């Protein structure tokens, strides 16, 4: 082997080693992000909680705290649903997060499903309605 060809082999080996190092770093950085994201979603880490904050109960673990006004929006939607003669006999679940109302349960027909959505949209502060009502 000549000196020129051994220099080319050494340069190729160094380039391959750099590429392998870059690929390994890229893969590992994705793992760290995934691991940290999972810890943040689990609600088990107390390092990110402000001093004096409670870690929450088991029923709210992993769920973000509702925004101020979400509970009053839910109450107003429930009130409108019970005021509607077509909907008051139905058991429709109402949950609000960040102004988005989610309706759950069963209704008798598509008209009742649409009416429930319209009642929810009519409430002040509602940004959107996620209508998950099913027709029996």
C-alpha cells in the first residue's frame, strides 16, 4: 500500500467515524426528548412544580388543571341542555378544557345531537365544541 492510498483510507475512516458519531448523537437526543416528555406528562416529577404547589390527587394526576372559567362554561352548557325540552331527559356529559366543550353520551337522533351542539356553542366563552354524542 502506498502512502497516498493509506491517507485516503484514513480519511474515509475518519469521515465514517464522524458520520457515525453524528447519527448516534441525533438518535440519543431524540431519546432524551422522549424520556423528558414522558416524565413531564406523567405528573410524577416534582422538580418542575413551583415551591408550595401540591402534586395533585390520584384522580387528577396527568391532567392539566382546568383554565379559569372552564367550570362555569360547563355549568352554563348543562343549564342550557336541561332548559331544552328535547335534551333535558338525556344524560349528556359536559367537559370543558381551555374553552373547548366536549359532549359525551347518547341521544335519540341526529336532530338531538345537532341541538346539543348548538346549545353548547351558544354559551359565552366557548371556543369550540367536540361533539362525541352517539345516536342510539
